[in-house]
């Protein structure tokens, strides 16, 4: 886990806007590397654990990935014994994806780890501060989505 001490603080003489954006970027990097921002296997396992079997098409649409990318990820999960892929009895062209017991164990462990992380990462803030931060970040995200040109990853999620 990356710690705040690993990140150089911004120069005090920077303009406030630059310091805020630098701190937001630092938070983004921290969350990406410490909260499962890498790889697509875990989100698939968690979705299957929470919602049950899905078709490959449903997963592709939900995650907004190409058929090839999803197929590659599902192949790795299947090789690791975390999912099964079976033809749909009503439509042999359609594959149904189901989590295995090992996959369920991995998803449950990951959910517990994420819950603990989410609690710990904000533990330095009191309730009032978390409410304020939530409001401010929600306002920023709303403004960015409405007023600023979205990046490619945002366009793919729409």
C-alpha cells in the first residue's frame, strides 16, 4: 500500500487551484493503486457474487468492454477455477457465466478487504468532514460532467 508519506507535498507557493488539483490527482493515484484499479477480474467476480449468473453479453454491456477483452479475462478466471462458462440450454450461441465456490471465496474476501480499506482511508475525518467532503466532491464531479469535455473513458461509460 502506498502511504501519504510516499507522496511529496506540493510547494507552498503554488496557487490554491494548483494545490487542490495536485491533491486530487494524488488521491486518484492512491485509490487506483490501493483500491483495485488494476485488472478487470475482481469486479467481474464481485458482480457475479452479488447478482448471480450472467451471460457474457450482460457482463460485456455492464463493464463497457470489448468482447475480446472480456473473453480474455473470463478465460483467466476460468483457468483459475473461479468461474464456469456453459452454453445456454435455450441458445447454444450464448454463454452463461457462473461463479464457483473458489470464486465466491475470493469475491467475499475482496469485498471485506475493500470495506475495511474504505473505512480506514477516511478514518482521519470526522462525520461532519466526511459530509462536507462528499458534498464538495459530488459538486465537482457534477460540474465536470456537465461543463467540461469528457475524457475517453468517461465517454465509454455513458
